């Protein structure tokens, strides 16, 4: 869709208001709206229509209408006209009642009361909300779910969600507060429940799953959202802010859309412009990037003048201006704004980050002085900056002082609680801290033992959660076992090491544990683990040969062959023991980056393939592209292709990002969700294995598990 100086159509605006546009088209509409007062006015009017329509009760037809129509047709009339002159509608203040035909034409919906808006139309399933208006008591949220595919026949379902308040941290370490309810099936086929939502909630998102937690409807990975809105129906600024934070980690394009909406509705707030530019610069290059920077620098200058003109500048606004100047590379503005922010709020996170970066770059080669300076900053500012605690912990590790390491480890975990297990495992390797580290590891294990379902992500099945917890537990136990061995507690070490490998398949872990067991004289246990490594299809032949040579006679004969065969059978059971398999139509076609149709079967190269499916329109990050490149290189040894499948239409930017990153794996697009439909609506970000018979296997494990599965399929073919 291109405008070429023309205005958007009513249909486009209504679909934009209804959040029903494809991401690329939505971004182009938003670009037009930024410069077109007329279309913004029409959009505002549509929002008002929707707000008024929620208060409208559709008129009921007269009880004798059908009889009158049938009588008229029986007498030979073929045109239905009103037989009574309608009375003039009563005069009302404010908006008049909106004709139903206009509501239908604009695509707006009835329903959803109060200051929170429903969002329930994307995907094959729908979730609708109705709210009370009480501004002080918890809102009772009435939820109706109209499911699709595998969840429709369930008597009861679980509604799971999280909400965020305006005071929530702007980091992934604060995922929000859990919400949960039981959806009960109505005779009409829909499911219903009610859950409380406090007045402080500004943003919430939901998923629906069966009672086992294995089949999840995530609304094609986007979840169903609720945003606090004003009386005009517009999302509150804090609602958009918390939505942006929630989307940053899981939906690149959704985060950009949210940032753009922040600037559209709240153009005087710098934070939206800062986030918007951070994303938009990834979409531009060459002269377009230069123009983008110029336009944003002009915007920064305007915001800077108006904000600094205030007698008491808003601290949040000043902090956002500092970050805006930082991402724009405007050093003059950055210096001046940072000085002003430091004068009014010397412990603001942006100020602390700037001071920490300056100290770190100056004293990096002098860890003792660096640690001293960071200690002073901590006592001045406290836990407001992740960079401060990361730099302090790194400096303490380099300096080697036990007391300093413990102190900064505690501070690091205080700011980054998700890193507590990593910190504990790292401390196991430090002499003088092993006892303290083992205590920390044991606390982590107790926490895992008592992990509740509330810790599970909304898009994570119960089985995936159990496996993830199992992997974390195994890693902690292996580290603890090695530390016990180093401390001379051999019996406890052996017991702990055996527990670490009991319920996982992880050849890296097997190597570590087997080497430790060999050193402790537990040769039989070690040989079993080495057999698993040899049985793993991803183990290079050179490594298998080296292991067999090291083991000597233990790696020969019928006993060894039986061990390897038993290990391979165990692996097969883990990977395909409970498969979800589909046989897609031979006409199922995806598209390439040029928008050309590509039959799925044409990607097989006469053998199995691995498909990494991403539901959300997020762009792959460098780490992810590197991971997929490594996987492609490994699979190429077995003649197995790997493709990334994105559920979005072709855009030039996708190809440019992948080309600049040096990606050589295949990229396919599923813009209409054809492949998604093969696995119902709960497929979010998964790995699929296409076998030699053209069947798709949904692999619940890791990418490495999908790779193993595909290689095992090649062995069956051969």
C-alpha cells in the first residue's frame, strides 16, 4: 500500500483502529498519520465512535416484523419498505447514537466496559473482556474465550496472565504479577471466568491452556492484551510504556509499533522518541539513515528546549532526553542534559550509567582503583544501574579479593536476580569461596524443588518448563559434584554427579561428569556416559574415535556395542517418544524473501530438514543468527538443510539484515499462517523436523534436540 500524496481510506483507518493491519502496512499508515491532521482527526472520531458504541444497546425489531414481511411477500411485493414513519430520535448531548451500519463499516465492535479495552480478534481464537468502572476496588474482569482447534471440547481451561503497574521495573527481571482463573465451558461452546485486576494495573496479557498445561493458545504468540485507557479510549502513556517493556524481549516489530504509538499519542514525551529511534535506525541505511538522524535530532532539540524551560524539569523526561541524545550520538546535547539531570537527580540511573562508564574506561587496567571508585559509586547511588553491578563484580573477580567478590556478587544478584545460579556456579571455581558457593548452589536447588507453576512463562508448556527446570537442576548438581570432589568429599561427589545426569540428555554435561568420575576412579559410571556421547548423532566421528581409543578394551566387544545401542534407544525415546506429527498437504507452500511461492517439499533435498519456526514478527538478533549458522554447519555434514520460517510477509529489511549478518541458512515466510495451522494456534516459537516421508514432527526440546532428531531420520533413510 502506497499513498503518493493521497489520504488513507476509511477501511484502512478502521482496520488500523481495530489493530487488524499487517505490521508493515500499519507502519506505513502510522507514517502518514504523523503528517496528516485530517486523517488523525478521522482516527480520533473513530475512537470516539467506539467509545460511544459501547454504551449503545442495539434496537430490537418489532415482534410482528417477520409476520408483516411474509404477508407483504405473499401479496406479491418484492421490496421491503417501512410501513410506519419512524419517530424522530430523542435529542442527546454529546455524541449522537451511531448507526449500526457505520459501526459495521468501520469494523468497530460492541462490548468491553470501563477504562480498559478488549483486544480479542487476531488469530483463530478470541478472548473478550468486560470490566467494572470502580476506580478504587479491584476490577472484576469477566472473560469469554471462543477457542479453536484442540481446546474447544475441554470442559475446563486455564486462563493465565500477568499484569504490570506503572511502577514496575523496566527490565526483563520483572515479568509482572501472575493472574490465573479457570474457564468453564458454557453450553454454547464458549468458556467463561472472572478474575480480579487491581486499579493499579495498566497493562496485562493473557494466554489460554488446557488443565495439563501442554496445549497453549497464545493468540499466535502475541497473547491477548489489555491496556488502561482514558475517557476518550486512548491507551494511557504508562500502559504503552509497560507494553513496550514486555514486548522488547519477545516481539521486535511489536515493540517498534508500540514506540511509534507512544510518539503519536504523546509527542511531548521523550521516552517514546528515544525507543522509536533505537528501533527505526535498524530499518534504515545510507541517505535514509542520515535523514532519520537529522529528523530525530531536530525533535530532540525541540523537546530539549521545552523541557529545560520548566522551572522544575520532570526527572523522567530528563532521563529519557539523556538516553535519546545517547542513541542519537549527539555528544553536545548529551553532555549538557547529563549535567542538568545530575544537578537535579544525582542518583538517576542514566547519570550513574554515565559516571560508571567513564570510570570503567579510565581505570579498566587498574582493577584495585576501579573497584574503589565503583564502591564509592555504589554507596552514593545504590542498586539503580545494571552496568554498575556488572562492572563491580567483574572488577572484584579480577582483583581476586574473596570479601569483595562476595559483596559484589550479592549486589549483582540484587539487581539481576535471574543470574543468581550463574553467579553461584562461577564462585565454585574460586579457591576460598567454594564452601560459600556450595551453600548458594544448594539454595538454588531448594528453590528449583519448590518452583511453582507461576514461574512458568505464558508461552511455555508444562513439559517444556519441567525440562528447563531439569536442565538447570542438572547443571547445578554437576557443578556441586565437581566442587565436592575438589574438596575431597568423594562419596558425596559421586552421589551428586549420578543425580546430575539421571534425567537429562546433555553431552557437554556428560563429558564434564564422566571426566570427573574417571578421576575419582568410578570407571564403570564414566564408561556409560562416554557411550552416550558416542551414541549421540551430533558427536563428531573424530571425538568418538578419541574416546574409544582412550577407553581401550572397555570400548570394544559386545558389551560396549550394547551400551551404545541402549544409549541410542534412550535418545530416540526422549526425542520421539511422544510425538506430535502432522502430514501437511502437498500443496502447502511458503514463500521466499522475494515473495515467490516455495513448496515445503522442495526444501527437503530428498531427506529430512529442520525448520526453526518463529510466530512473532521479530528480527533475528546476532546471537540467534550465529546459533543458527553453527547449527546449519553441523547439519550440513549429514546433508540436512536448516531453514528459518518467519510468520510475516516479505520485506526488503529482512533480507538486508540477514545478508549483513552473513547468514547462509534458508529463510522461508509463512505470512498467512499455513504451517502454523498444521499445529493449531498454540505454536509460538518451535522447532519442526520434516522427515523423509514428508511428515512434520513438532520437537518440544531444544534446537540441538531437533538436529539430533533430523540426523536420526537420515539414518533411517539410509
